[in-house]
């Protein structure tokens, strides 16, 4: 499919904890990983996440070494 097609789902809203999303990856199980430049974190959402979804996991903090991620790759 090409052209002006509406997305099947969107993840947005205050519960998502998204700041400045700059990268996205989906693993083989369908979990969605989003790199956030604002605050230096990676948020993880379940395969069916939609709307104001709460992350299933937030990867952040000084011990992670994540500082202003610009993209990511997940297997």
C-alpha cells in the first residue's frame, strides 16, 4: 500500500511517558520499543498497545548508560 493511509494504531498521551520519541523498533514477539531523547529512556509497550498506553517497562537511569538515545535496534 502506498499513499495517504491512516495508521492502524497510535501511542500518545500522558500515560505513555513519551517525551521526544526519536526511534522505534519492534521485536519478534511484537513488543514496541521507543527511544526517548527527552530524559534519556527507552519505553516498552505490549504488542497491542494503542492510545494512551502505559509502558510495560521503562529502561532509564545512570547505570543503563542511556543518554539522549537517537535510535535503537531490537532483535
